């Protein structure tokens, strides 16, 4: 089996949705202190549906690739559906990951949950105003 799947390599070489988002509805940050990978995930939400997602990742090919794959996975999903996405789901969508790179799919899951948490906090703040 190759080290990385063709799908993961394609997302690494041609990342989808890469870049900082202007006026996001939620921002999630996650990092891995062991390897130094860092993810910043941005989401736009309308009527409880993630309408857009983008990311900035500093890290290895697997970190960049899984971040790109994640943004494609969550577009069009409700907040509840997105919260069901696990690191295992991300790894499966990436065509599998070597054991030493599983932390990259964990980074994606943690970034997603943090972005949704931030979105929910912002919604509470809007109601308070």
C-alpha cells in the first residue's frame, strides 16, 4: 500500500478551500504539540447549514490533505451532521492514513468541533445584544 492515497495526495497538491475567510460565522483552531501541525478552520452557516468552509494549515502533507478533505465533507451539512464527523470518518475519506499520521485526522475533527463551538458562542452573543 502506498504511504498516502491518491485522493490525499491530490488534496495536498491541490488543496480545496485554502485561505482565510472574511467574516466567518465560526473559527476553530487546533494544534498538535508533538509534530507542530496547526489548523485554523473557518465556517459560514445559514439556517443551521454549513454553506462554506475554508482553512489554513501549517503542517505535513497529511495535515494539509485531511484539512482540505474536511472542508469538502462539511459543506451542505447541518451543524448536527457535521458534529457526527469523527477523525475516523476523515481518515476513511482520505483513503486511509498510516498509523503515525492518524493525528492529522484528529486535528481535523478537533478543528471542526472548535469552529462549531465558536459559531454557537457567537449565536448566543447575538441573542444577548
